[in-house]
């Protein structure tokens, strides 16, 4: 429910609580759009013009019509832009925004794992992994150490013709490290690998949610095939430097990249 009050300059201000710690502020008769972050509260100032109910104008849309999609996109970008200084925000334009936001949340330990939900006193009965029951459900366990996650990562690394490292951590995954004995010869190859890793993390977490809440269980083979498809779709829709070919992409991305780069001269 929206609340209203008079601003310091006499204008009518509408406050709309989106979620705890996040307030959307709708200002009447303002001329600027701004984002404020003070005291741990993210405040997004969105302007609506007009003096009556029927002639309100949504300033974030060219036609003045309110759009949930536009508002959602703005709020997600606001979250990404307001990272704590201790963890530098990393971006990869080859993946969808929802995947970037997922990575941001995972790096800041803001995924609702059982361990994190237990901290404020939410009684879940157990904080063990709901997928393998072989460890506490932390972000790192869910994405890397869970048996299903390990099986998926083995398939992804083999697909990219990379040697599985003796140990991995999320920091290396999110930075797109290639593993032991391998350094990418092209910076764009590393960016593609990083995008594939991020999409893999996202798909592993999505499978965790489906299996936990919908009891919908997929095999690691099916999840891996979906990773191949989603990475191909996401990257090919955003990559302007080379044309990805599906058959060669699923065969070996590194081989495809090397051939494409040698023809185009990308370094």
C-alpha cells in the first residue's frame, strides 16, 4: 500500500514499499530521476507528472504508460549498481541481466540457502543440502560441491576441453578462470567461458529451486543439455563479433572460437 505525505518543498510525495529495505518513491511535480543509498536503504526516485489521477505520466516510458518490465529492469540495475565497496561488481554483457543479478547475489552471499535463512531464526528443520543431504547448504556447496553440481561441472569442463582443477571456489568461477594448465589465448574466449560458467551456476541454482519447491527433478545430463542451449541462445543473441554455429558450439566451443578468431583477427 502506498503512503503519502508532503515533501519539504510542499510537493506531494508517494512512498511505495517494494520490499524490506527497498522503497520506491513516486514524486509529483519533480523534474529529475535519482537513486539514493543512505543508511542501508535504497531509495529510487521516480517522477510522475500531473495534478490529477487521470493525467499522471510515467516518466520512465516514452509514451507515459507504466510498465512492470521497465520498472523491474530499473530495480535490478539499481541493485547491481549499489554493490558494497568490499566486493567489486563484475559484468558480462553476453549473459541476460537476470544471470548477472544472480551472480551479484551469489558473490554477496545473498541467495536464500538454508544456512542463510537459519541465521535470522527461520526454522527449516534442517540446514543440510536438500539435493544431496551431504553437507550444509551454503552458496558454495549448492553451486560447486553438491553431487549433482559436481556432475554438471565435470560435463561442462569436458565440453570445453578444460582440465578439472583439484579444487574450485566461487571467486575463480565468477572471474572465468580456465583451470590448471590453461590460459585463454583470446580475451574474448575468456569472456565466453565466463558467460558459460555464469549460466551454469544459474541453471544449477534453478534446478535446486525446482527440485526443492516443485519436486521436479532433472538428471545432470538434461541440465547439461539445457546449459548448452541457454548459453548458445544467450551468447549468440548478444555476441556481435562472431556468428556461433550450433553444431560446432555443442561439439567444442574452444575449437569454434579458435577458428572464428583466426578468420576475423580477434585478439
